[in-house]
C-alpha cells in the first residue's frame, strides 16, 4: 500500500504538480492542472490496452515542465496503451512517435490529412504549416522594435499565496508578458491582485483583492480594465459568437423585414431561440436533449421534433438570399462574410471574428462547444469591433495561446497588437515562448513553483535584456527563440 | 508507411490489420473531407493542425465518440436503450478502436469538497492505510486503545506454562427488575452448571436452592469452561476459542481468565479509561463523511469568522502607526490607547512592524492580558453590541472565511491522535 501511495505521489510530481497540496480544493484548480491530475490518476490505476485521448496536456505548463509531461505520456504508452494527444506544443510534437497533421487551413479549408509521420520524414518545404514551422521554414516574426513606455502602474507589498512581498512595475500602452513556471505566482499577481485592485478603482469589479499593500502610478490614464479569460462567453448553450459580437440583432431585423414575415406579423423575436414564439418548443430552442449518465459524460441527442434546427417549421419558411435563419446560424464566419457582403451592418460586425482567426466557427455554435481559447478570441473580437479612440483599456489575457497552432498565434498577436495600436494596454499571462519573444516588457516570476521556491521576481525588462541576464528558466528557453 | 497520405488509395486501408492500427475510413464528421487515416496502436501520436482544421473532429467527435459508443455497448440494457439513438460518427468504418478514455480539461466542480487528494484516489489509500495501521490513543492516559479478539485471548492463554489450570469466565449481569434466582435458572436451562462467587466456583443448583440470603452487589460470574492448557492440542484450541467467544457473548464484551487465582480481564469493546472509542475504519478518515468530519466546520476546514488579514491588512505597520484597522477610527482608537501607554510594561514593542513581532507578542496582541484588552476581546465586545447597526457593519467588515479554529485545516476530528 505504501508503494501505491508513493507511486501516485511520484506521478503527481512527474506531471508537474509537485507544488499542489493534497487538501487543495479541486474547484480552485485550472483546467490544465485538473487534466494533469486525471492523467496522474490514470497512470496510478495502470489500465492496459486502452486508447487515451487528450486535449492539450501542455496547457498551463512552462517549457521546463513539458519534458516531464512527455515522460508521463511515454510511460502511459509503454504500459501498453495508445496515446493520442491533440497538441500544438513544439516539444511534444517533436517527442511523438507520429504526427498526424489535419488541414491545411481551417473550416472549409481544412479537413484533410496533410501529413502523417515523424518530423524526420520531411525534407524541404511541404504543404503542412506544422512541418514548416517545426523545420523553421515558417516563423512568427520577432518584432523589429520593442515599444518604449513612460507611464506605469506599481503594485506594492504583494503577498497573496506565495508572493514574497513584491513590488512590481507594470508599463502602460505596451505589450507586457507575465511569465514563470507553473505555480510561480504569475496568475496570483495578475488575476488576484492587479485586476481586482484596479477594478475597484475603476468600479468594474467587486471581488476582494488578494493581500497587497497599495497600488500606485498612472492609474488615472486608464478608463477601464478588461479581463479576457477563457471562461465560456455565456453560461448556456444559448449564447453564441454571433450574439456576443452583437450581430444577431441585425440579422433578426433583416428576417422580420421580409415580406412573408410582414404578412404574418413576425417580429424580430420570432427568429430568436431564447424566447417562445418561433423556436421549437420540444427542445425549447436547444436543438438537442441531454441524457444524464451515471458513470460517464452526459450524452446529447438531437431533438426529434426540429431535427436539431432549433426552430418551428413556419419560422424556417422565411428566407433571405435563399437561406432560412437555421441555415444562417449554420454558416461559418467565413461563409457569412460572403453571404452578407452587401449588408454592411451585419458584415462589419462579423469581420472581427474573422480577424482573430475564427473564420471557421459557426455563427450559431453554442458557447459550450467553443474551447476556452476560442471563447477568449470571441471576447477579443467584440473589443476589436468597438474601436473608440478616447478609451484606454487595460486588457488582461490569461494564456491566450491555449489551443492555438503557431499559425493561429501569429494571427492572435496581430489582433492583440491592433488593440495596443488603438491606444490600449495589454498584459498577457503566458509561458508560450512565441508570445514571450514578442513582448515589449517581461515580468518573470519564480524561480520555481510552490510556496517555498516560487513567488519571487526573477526578472523585469525587455526580452533581449532577459536573455542577456541569463537568469531563470525563461531566459534559457527564450535564448533559442531570439537568435 | 508512406509519409504523404492524401494520394493513398482508399483500398489501402482495407488491407491493414486492426490489431496494429486504429483505422478510420472516409470520415465526414463536421468539416472532415472523407478523411482516411491509420493510427498505429500502442504509440504516442500527436494530432495537430490550425484551430478549426478538423483535428478535434477527428480526435473527439470521431475516435472518442466511437470509443464511447463501444463502451456503452458493453453496458447494461438500461444504458443500451439509448444506443440506437446515439449516432455513429459519419464514417465508412472505424476498426481497431479500444474503449476510450478521454482526459478532458473541464473541472468537475460538482463536489465542493473534492480535493487533489480525493481526485487522485490518494486519500483512498491513505484512509485504508490509517484504518489498518492507525492506532487510537486515549486522551486520558495516552495509552493505546485496543480491543481483544478471541485470537488475542487464546494466544495469551497458550503462552502460560503447559498444564496450567485455567478458568474462563464472564460477568453475570442482572438486568434491572429481574431477580438473581430467575437468572440462575435461565443459566441452568442454557446448560451452565457452575458460577464463581467472589472467585470461588459453586454449583448453580446449590446457589439457587440455598436458603442463605445473597447480598446485592455480590460479584457473581458465569463459569464458562475449565481447561488444562496444552498449546499443541488442536482440538483443545478449538474448544478454547469457542469458550472465549461464548464468554464475550454472555459477558457483553467482557471475558475473564483465572490462572493461579489471578484474574486477567479482556474486553472486545474498543474502550479504555472508561471511555468508548470509535474504531478506525475507512469511513472514519473521510471528511466527506459525517463520521470523521470536524463538527464545527463539517469538514470544510473553513468557517466564517474574523479574518486576521482584514484586521491587520498591512503588516509593515506597527501598532502605533495604526496596524489594527478597526482601531484606527476616533471612537475605537480608545482600544489602542492602553497599549500605547502600558505596552512597554509588558515588553510589547508598539513601534515594531507587525510582521516582525514574535509569536509571544502576537499572542498578546490578539488575546490580551489582565490589563490590556486584545483584538479578540475587542471583537467579543463588538459582538455583544451587535444589536446596534453600526457595530454589525463594523463586524461585517472584518468577517471572512478563516481556518476552522477547532481543527485548524486538517479536516479530521481533533481528538484523534494518529
Ligand atoms: Zn427541437
Ligand atoms: Zn473544523
């Protein structure tokens, strides 16, 4: 039994969770941490002959911890399992027995097998973005110049969790990346102190900040603060990208303006699945019904009355440009841009979704089917669409590259830089080196994770200065990116 | 295997062995365009692509969905009645899929008491471990609490010198309202012939028939068996075990062994120092279970109380500089005054930052002494005045979830000593 306990503790350490205490509440863990706990548990129960399918086990891992994670995945394989991992992390791809690359693009430009094999099998330029990146033939450009800054905010005496009474200066109007290994305190500093304390000043956030002494500096420069996290864009299956960017109103109006609608007296609300009227009442506009299973994930079944279309037959008789409302909600963003190209108000509202790399998402896709990274980009798109010059918003992004391929990261960075060019400030909590290398300013916490060895400031400054200082884990990994 | 697959003939996949490959032929799930792929089994395979490329459609909506469908197929008929409606992924075929385990990123927050320990099943093992090897100590004498099993008693008897004459007995308890005579007759009918009166054997018939008055509270025990010890005699050992078991039963948990007039008591109850204890069991160590959970916080480890960090928000300040937030106001400032005046008398450094105070000084500040009222005294006073709105507001300002004072975080009952 002692062996059993020892090996389980060993697995927890191997998946990079050595800093967690056993009495830590699961509900306070990040998605990545939770997944790694499940992984450690699977290792402990040592099932054989199974097929393990994992969604980005590298999420939340600093490159230093990734190598351990790779070891764990290999152990799982060596026990006699098939390990299938959906992943973009370079180290994990390099370590895999095989890479299966689906693409080449997204949505209608994807869906085919572009490459299968190991990285050694490729020579020269290929049709696979993935392989080209891995071979160094495609690159995320290091910005030619770092932005200079003069305004800043300073936090004094940050002591929440493992933070060691820190004084941190955060520059404004530039791209700041707060980084560090898992458990180093980077999220605590930004989400538990900076955001709530500034939020209080701006009157947008009520939760009590973590322990800190005071916050000072050019806070009056900011007009607002926005935390763009990976939480779903709405609680239910009823919120979707199109309503989040406020394009659904215009579409409903368009459908109620059709002559058949006018004859029948249909109001815009008929074309909503949130209220009674035009929606299918069997599933109340959900399009599906849920069957709760005791020992496994709930099963969702298509609604039999509307065949998953969410609307009544009569509602679907109203068409514009040859499509009914259900068919419109089934369009991808990219298809919708073409479909609505003559309806400028709708088109312009949808465009930012395309700019953040979500061209493949369906307009009516329910928010709970969007990944955390996709939800985050929908939120980003809603801000890009606003563009009012008098605002100076401080945007905070929590690991925005989660779920993103290199190619998507460069799109995301473009969108984020667009925000800064509009006069806003951006802080990113991140350990992805592609993002770190594009920062104007880096705040590196650590040196390790946990109560004892984390919570110190390892470095503050530009990427070049960090590499020069060669202190800490981040400097080591960043060096390879800046040559 | 060839490395470029887009030009492979579909019939190629028909020739592969599903024991070596997971074979998907012509998948049309979501945006997949008749995608065929053979994934080698027992390998570590990364599926990648831009977001929206279809990689999740392949991994989750096709492979995992099929694995889940297969899993359901192996289940009860209740579960299977939904299978007809559980759609098969849109593919020509999938071969070689094993039951799938998808490790998702969604945090299951349904149980607020779920912790890292419980999710990893580590607690299950720790509970088993403590239930098996954990020792219970009496808080009175500090001695280990043990129950005697039949085997314990038999082993104790067998360590006596061979050919020792021993008596196995147990107390005779007379339920209230019943007469000794009646009990003795009951014993006779059960087949017992002798009792011990003050340790001396006597025939039950004689005792029941005697004219002599037997004083109340006379110690009477049932003589269960008389034996001459011989550890190598297997039949005798069986008889011993039988008799000890009977003694525990008739004696409601007590059994006495007489050898050489010396009486040794045994008990199969889990008790010591006149107290009964709960035996360690797996349930006992679970704080998801009312058995082992602290009664004050019901196992949550946190209670609503005075949050020390709200009371002293900035620990770089000294008491003189106003470290104690509720004492900063003009009215409540009078609570700080005695400290500033007499603090020195008790070696309390009023100019030292709170962060630099030692344990004893902090203890004094919170608990006070006969001359100085501490912060706890202050809050006791405020609570006593909480019928007034301004005091309630004051109190609410310093309330928060704090470590349970009764169990101090470990969510087990505090009287237990591992
Ligand atoms: Zn329906
Ligand atoms: Zn408690």
